[in-house]
C-alpha cells in the first residue's frame, strides 16, 4: 500500500465535507512525507499511526461544530441531488417500460456503447470528476462531484476495494419527446461489494443519467 492509498482510506471514512477531506488528506500526506525525510519507512509510519478506521474516528471526534454542521448541510444537499438523479432514472425507465422502443441505428454500435459505459465507470473509479463532467450533458455536469458520489458510495459500503470485473452491458434505445436516449445497465464487481450501474446517454453518447445501487 502506498501513502496516497493509505490516506484515501482514512479520509473517505471521515464524516465531513469534501473540502475538509481534501484538507485532512493534504495534511496527512505532508506529515508522512516529513517523517520519511527524517528516515522512517512508510511501513513504520503506518504502523505507528494505526488503522485507517481508527484514525478516521479520531478525526470525526475532533471536528469543530462548524465542520459538523457543514457536513450535515452537505448530506441534505446530497439527498436532494440523489432524489433528482433517481427521478431522472425513474423517468427514463418509465418510458423504457412503455411500448416506445427506438432502434439505435447503424451509427451506434454495441461496442461503442459498451466502451462509453466502461469509460464512465473507469472515471468514477479514478475519481476523475473533471473527466466525467467533460462527457456529461449540461443538466448533469454540476451534479457529478466527489462529495455527491462519495456519499452514494458510503451508503452502499464504506470500503468497496478495487474493481475486479464488469458484467455484460445491456442497452436499450427509447424515444422521449422526440429525443433518443440510450439506457444501459451493467453489474460491476469490486473486492468487497457488487453494484449495479444504470447509465444513460443521449444520441451523441453524452452522459445524461447515472444511478448506482
């Protein structure tokens, strides 16, 4: 395990805002770097610091009232965003179930759709939210943040582990108000959890909807 992964395991378990997590992570990495310059090995440093869960709990206990309030506000915003995302997916799935199928056409192959799905999941795994926003529709861009996605992840499991495999990608084209929407669903297996991704795209394969369960 390297220092970055060790610190990431700590900060993802601290119940605070994304900005505070970044601050804690930067400070931990700085402290570790300073101790390594003094001759300590990374293994010695991690052993003396303790397990990520223990360190995270200590940070949680020492958070200021302002940080705790900010975290509660972010959770409320996250719930509101989750509801919006769920409504988007439910709306799409409702149209999907209605007898309004659409042919995807020769210009959209199964291979292209699978590649787009795998790209979205890869960007999520890498926490590359700039990359996600670059491929998303304008309506979804501002909802794709580390804070939002981390909250969803932690509601499923605090420790997903590394991704092991992606299952078969199922794709269906639908027409909604004259626009083509491509709805996909696939399973992803991680070291400690299995999740289902429902990902939708517009006719240009721009990311238009994301739901993780």
